[in-house]
């Protein structure tokens, strides 16, 4: 783990941490509002008042404007922006991805970022878009790694941080290898790059695969920045995968298009009868008031950012209390395509279980996706530790228990458990009265494993579920 990063709380692969920079520490997960030095809908001083702890701006844009460049080199990027907290600068890779070429050399833009006092500098990598041919992805990754190696060797920024972007398009093995190399080179922050097209196309399943592969290559200690992740509805999903920093231009871009952000999606201002928010913009206004205000765009940007920062605080609270999975389920069920992301998260359940703290508060089972929670997987992996002999009853609560050597109660999605453990985690979980298919399959698969682990015991199963369903679940592959 880099010396600049410290972790305090964990849940799933997410964590609450502290990232130390020359201009102060940042609590993570954190959102970095993007500040365009040419066009500011919200002044940086106001961004800080709203709760922004760190900003990100584009060093390439500053370097190409003679007036901005001269000011930044003379007085620093913090004075240029009017912000005394940490500032991260991007290298121009976004412009490179849009225009195909930019008028700057990799080491030149790195030296410029250092000269203007950036707290976190980013080398100029090659942002390889999704779905390119593998030869192109491999060739561009080789060039990115060369540039990163050169930047790491060149860097003498003192206590300022250097970020090492992870590329590899949509090839999981390339992302893994790139992340492993970034970790070996010793970068302070590890951004996952070129994922904006996936988010714009609502390809959240592919996004999860890219992030998971990168995180597995990095290991659990490195702080991770997910480039371009600015919509509040996906912060919890990204945090559950272990992302610590997000950057948002969405608050401003959406405002210019008259779009109103919420944690569950985006609304068009003209479609709203009421403003479902109590921020200082929405509290005393109607949609019509906001739509006709001369400062509509700036006001809408303030609302969008306020909602985004509030969601970051919600994510932190969920990590702290051990309820991040519940928040992810609520947010991901707001749109079918982001639900794909939640299901993709479930496919990495074994990896997440290895990172998730064993001790936690009571969990809530909210639907089929909850069957992939770490608690469920962990219980199933340990059920063979229960040693039984003689006559064993597996039953719902409330049945006649006389005449048995052991009595196990049954709770989907966990399955059988000694009744003495009923009030201990995870068996004290809150579950619906009517079980769904995914939970039942997990429960009966655990029952089958328990029976196989205790061949000398005689089992009697008395459950309210239909015998046909019991048989199918007992025979199903996990």
C-alpha cells in the first residue's frame, strides 16, 4: 500500500480511507468535481463550501492558453483555480482520445504539471477505447507502459503524488497485466482509464469486468481512481468494486442540457412536476421557476453536484455500517442495464468474499442478487464444519423437535443451521417470508453439502417448500 493512503473501514471490496497530499488529506470515497479553467459554472471556492474536498482540472488546456499558462507557472494551479485544497491534473489523454493527437510530448506535460504545483499528476498515456482489436490494444498498452516507466523514472515531485493509468481496452487479461505493472512501478494512485464510453453506453457489465480485472492486478492496497465516473447512481457499484476516487464533469455537462441528476437516474427538467430534492436550489423552487431562471444552468449544476456529493456521503455511511451491498442493490435496480452490473458483481463473489470483513451488522436479503452476497458464500464454504451424528432433523421453526439427536433450523439463502446460532450473524439476517428461487437453491445446495459431509447421520427434512422444488434444488449445481 502506498505511504500516502490509509484504510480505516471496509465493506465488500470498498473502503473508507485517507489519501494524503501536500494540500491536505482527502477522505475516500471522494468525488472530484472537474473544473474547466475556461468555463466555470460554479466557482471553486463555492465547490469547497458545498463539500468538495479535492478538484481535478486539465493541465493540457492550461498549457495551451498563454495567459493561463503564465499565471499557473508563476503562482501555481491552486491560485489559478482559487482553491486551497488538493488539486489533481489530467494530462490531455481525454483530448487525445477525442482528437487523435495533441500538441504536447509526454514528459513535457508531466514536467508542466509538476511546475504548476499539482498535488496529483498524471502521465500522458494512450487511452485505448473499448472493443478495439487485440493487436491494437496490446500495442497501445506497450506504449502506455513505456511512458509510465519513463515518467516514474523521471519523477522528482517530492511529496506530490504520481498517478499510473491502467489501460487495456475491454480485455480483462490486459487490464490485469497493466495493473500489475502499475503496482510494480510504485505509483501513488492508480486510475482506470478509457471507461467513459462504457458508461455512456450503459455497458455496466463490461465496466465491472474491466474494474474487477484491474483491481485484481493491483491488489487490495492501492488507491484507485475511476476516470469519468460522475453519475451518482453508479458510485455505490464502483465503490463496492474498490474504487476510491471519482471525477465528475457530469454535474456541469448535464446542466447545460437541462438534465436533473438523482441517485436513481437522470430526469429532464421539462418532464418534472416537482423537484424531488431539498438542496438549496430545489428547496424553494418549482421546476418552472428553475426552467425560467436566467441562471438556470448554473443553478442546475449546483443541484447536480449537491446530489452527487450527498451520494458519496451515503456510500461512506454504508461502508462504515456494513450495508454497502444493500445500497448497491437499491441503486442498481433503478435501471435494467445497471442491474447487469450488479449481476456481474455477483460473478466475482469469491474475490469479494476474500476482501469483505467477516464481522458486520445484520444484513438484508433483498432479492435474487443477494444470494451472491459474501455472507452467503462464506456460510456455504464453512457448512461442512458442522459435525453431526445419529438422528438429525432439518425443519422450519415451530415443528415438533422431540426424539432427535440434533435439530437444525432452515433459513434461505443459508440453509440448515444449529438453532443455537439463530441470533448470530449471518443467521440473524432479515429475509422475506416468501423465499425466491436463487435463495432456495443456495439453501438446498448447502443442505446437500452438509449431508454429504456427515454420511453417518440420518437426516429427516420437514420443510414447507414443495418436495419437487426441494429435489430440484438438492440436485442443482452451485
